[in-house]
């Protein structure tokens, strides 16, 4: 057998074994589910942070300009519906 073919064969076998071994370890430890859960939680945290930022901005804008455009009421309604009724 040529050296190049032998190296390709050994590399293929190692890759196949490492793939199978990784899937077997994951099935035993459940790490993939944990990573999926963490990704979902990060999405929720980002949305929470955005809502909090919107509320803070509206309050500071209202205090800075002393306006009465209804923006703070809308932000409060959005905030309330997102955090208290979800």
C-alpha cells in the first residue's frame, strides 16, 4: 500500500472514531442539552436587557425634557406586559 493511501486511511479511521466517541460521551453526559438550554437562556436575558434599557431610556428622556408625549406610558405598558404577564 502506498504511503499516501495509508495516511489517508489512518486519518479517516481516527476521524470516524473521534466522531463516534464524542457522540457517545455526549449521550452519557447530556452536555448538548445543557448547551442548548444555556443558549435559550441567553436569548431571554438579552430580551430582558433590551426591555430594561428601553424603560430606563424613557424615564431619563422624560426627566431630561419634562415632556408629556406618552412615551413613558407606552414603555411602562410594554414593560408590564413583558415581565408581569408573560
